C-alpha cells in the first residue's frame, strides 16, 4: 500500500484504466470473430481497431496485423464460397444416377 497520497490516486486511476482497457480488448476480440463470420461488418471492425490504436489501448502494429488477418479470412471465405457451388453441383449429378 503506498504511503503517498498521489500514489494512492495513481493506483485508483490505474485500476480504472485497466478495467476499461480490458473491456475494450474483449469487445474487439468479439467483433473480430463476428466479422469473420459476417464479412459485411468488416469495415466497422477495422475502424474500431484503428480507434483503439489511436487511444493507445492496443499497439498500432497489432491493429494492422488484426486488420490484415481479417481481410485474409474474408478473402478465403469468399473464395471457398465461390468454389463450393461448383463442387456441390457435380456431387448432385453423381448422386442422381441409378444403377
């Protein structure tokens, strides 16, 4: 326990900041997961990462890394979705033949 009044205040401030930052980091993780599932939300999530980096809650490089990973995940999901209908169409043709 600090003996100096100012140090006691610093301790209180640090606890409040830590809780606020933890809440925001948790929200960013949740938004990131939801954006991977629903690509329409990606631009708002990227903005949230930029905002957190500006405020110093996360490192700017971490924000850039997360945005890049999100973009890559969305591209991959789009490519898989584009390729999936072709595969299912051929699978349906094979399954309809009678022997």
